[in-house]
C-alpha cells in the first residue's frame, strides 16, 4: 500500500496537472502621453523675468535660461520641457500664477507631444 502511495505521488509531481505552469502573457502597458510645455513671446514681459521663470520652475542654469529666452524672443515660442500630463499642468499653472502676481502677461501653454 505504501508503494501505491509513492507511485501516485510520483505521477502527481510530473508537473502536467499543476496550475500556474501555463505561460500567461501580460497585457503591454502603454507609456503615458507626454506633454510639451511652451513659453510664448510677448512685447511686455521683460527678458530678465523670463530667464528667472525658466531657472525657477524648470531648473535650468542661467546660461540655458538665457538661450531659451532668446529662442522665445526670436521665434515667438519655445518648448521649455516635456513632462507627464500632471507635471506639465502644474508647471503651466505655476508659471501663469507667478506671471500674474508680478503683473506680466507671460503666457505658458502645454500640448500633447
């Protein structure tokens, strides 16, 4: 009788009937869409203020901020960063609020990349 038990145990351990050995494919998760944050040129906001905004809210160096400010000035718009939706939205709100508090018409927008 004990021999029968071991034979049954050997048959059960062959791995055929065990759940969890079947390969399951996971659905591929898509990366969240990214959003470009852009600063628009205007004729009233001082260039120094734009440089300060770029340094303060986007973590750019003074030299990077100055170059980007010149791009905004010459081309009318420049992408200042690419972020997830929530971060882009927050950056736009921070820049717009800061500009309004300092009575500058600086515009900051975002669009899907």
